[in-house]
C-alpha cells in the first residue's frame, strides 16, 4: 500500500470514529436529560440549557477532528517523513 492510502484510511477512521462517538455521546446525554426532566419537570429549563451547551461541545470536538483529518488528507505535514521510512 502507498503512503497516501494510509493517510486516506487514517482520515476515514478519524472522521468515522469521531462521528460514532459523538452520536453515542449525544444519544446517551439526551436520554439522561429526558429521564431527569420526567423526574423533576421544574428543572427542565436549567437542564435544557446545560444539555445544549454540552451538545455543542461534543459536536465541536467532532468538527475539530474532522478538520484535522481533512488537513492531513490535503496537506499532510508528515507525508515526506513517512515516504522516507516506507522506502
């Protein structure tokens, strides 16, 4: 396999696993929010604000990972070093 194929594989793994992790995290947090809102409806406003803040942070981590993966795919700073090692 060529070096560029490893870079494409790594970028796909970063994006794919990041998406899976973010979806699982947001799903678990949403289910716990619904459970807590059902137990104490008077706290729903405070909990909703905190939940949306955390959803944004989880999505931000995924978006940063996607940006890093696309950066490696287009302008990989390690490509020259990896090519020398592979030879």
